[in-house]
C-alpha cells in the first residue's frame, strides 16, 4: 500500500501526541535513578538510569495494592467488610499495626495502614482474604497483573517486599505502575495523601515527608531498600497538571525529599502542558476510494496533549502519514494514519489516527460504472 505524506505547520496550538515522548535531556540530580513525567499528557520529561534493575523493596506494596484495588472493583472484597486476623498475619514482621489473632478489622482500615506506613500484618490479612490463605496464588496474580499493565521487566517474589529481589523491577516499571494506580483507581487514590493513621489509640505516621513539604503533593509511597537506599514514587497536582516522579538512590531521607521536590518543581516551572484536541474530534480528512463519501474524518480515540519546554510553542510541527489510498468499507476506529509531532527538528511524539465514522462501500453497479468510465477516459487520453 502506498503512503501519502503531507506536512502541516499549525500556527496556534494544534498538536497531537503519544506516550513515547522524551523532551529535553537529563535534569541535574543527585539521585542515582529517576523517571520524571507529566501524567496530563503522558510525556516523559526526563529520566536517569530508568532501565537499571533494582530491588523494589517497600514499593512492592504498590503492586499488591493494585491487586487489592482490582479485587475491590471485582466485588471479591468490600471496604466495609471485616476481616478476621489470622495467627500468620498477626506475626508478620514490622512495620505493622500490632494486630492480634482474632481481631476483626475493616478492609478500609487495613488498606489505610498498608498505604500510610506499609503495615505487613495488614497486607497479609487482606491477601489471605482475597486468595483464601494461599500467598503463592496472590503472588502469581501480582505478576500476571504486572504484565497486563505493561511492566516489561518486573518480577515480584514476595508480596510484602521483605525478601531481597535485586532484579525485581526498574524505575520505568514503577512509573508505569504508579500511573496505572492513579488512572485505574481514582476512587482509592485519595488514601495516598493521608499522612497518619490511628489504630487503637496508637498513631502511625507516613515516612513520605514530601506530603507535608508541598500542599500539592498527594501521594504515593516511599521507603528504604538495602541496595538502592531511599526509593519512592511521588505525585503532585497543580492547576490540573499532574507530575509524577519515581526516584531512588539517595543516601539520606532528607536528600531524597530535596531532590524529589526539585524534580517536581522543575517539571512545573520549566515545562508546560498544552491540551490540543478532544477525543473523536476531526483533525484532518483522508480520501477514500469506492465509498459513498469521497473523504472520511480522521482523529484520535483519546484526548491529545503535549508537554514541552516553556516558550517553544511556535516551534511545534505536525506531520501526518496517511495510509492512502483508503478503500471502503472502513469501520469506525480503523487506524488510517499516523500523526508525528516534532519540536524543531526532533520527533517528540507519535500517535495513531483513526476513522471517526464508518465509510460505506458503493453498490456494485456504481463501482462498475466508475471503473468503466475510468477505462474509457484512459483510452481517449491515449
């Protein structure tokens, strides 16, 4: 099939997107590893050693929480359900809620304890409730869910994150996991903003100092691993823009907080996110053959935004590669073109464009007449 290329320079803010963009290079940071991105557009702003394999440590609980939230959505458990604490759960290693065998605790309380200070007894109790006391089955579910949301290199060996797992994940995968939690379970995400939890008159505090550092920071979790030092996933929301950073490899908690906040501030201050097109809104038209209409509207199945360095809007360019000639019938949602975004001379984004409506095929007699007319015109011309 031949490709027809046409180039458009849009004078205002007309520019579509995909999830592969990596604008300007690395930001100066003392952290050994990080991924910094804007969830409002899906753009990765900067990264450092993002594919380095690391032990997820306490951030393993993000994957456990994704499975727990999935169970809530499926109706396997409910927030108001009370779970009877087993001896195994009560004996889970620290950090813990100090649950006792036989206690009956609401699922919601257990989830809060898992998120706020990583309570292992709470995690074990919920795991037992979901999979009927077979932790290996829960672990298999964790790894299956990890693959389903695109975690290409992650493999979890312990749902509590207690066992050494030095090749368990990467910051890129933890970034994808954090993104999935925020987008797939917005109804549960507010739990991540809680800074303390009281259980039986005992208050436990979140180790995530970034929650109190900036009023816009609202999650997720952080902790310490034996190999990479402090590791955390932090999100911040200002004026409708949501920035996410997954960072690790600092020697102290104070340095972690300073460096993470510096990255977040850099994303907000040095970059801007421009919302360009709504989903299912025509961006261009493409010619079609053998159809009742001569053209079909094309656009994106999702909202289109782009995150770029401030002051660079005028340098955005759009290139559309249309898969022409298109031949009817064409169903709604069929990919018919590729949209490429360039900032100056560098490709920063690509996205599929789809047919926004069905293109029906003409009848046999009409098609036959058009083909005959075309041949006659060719004979006359020769």
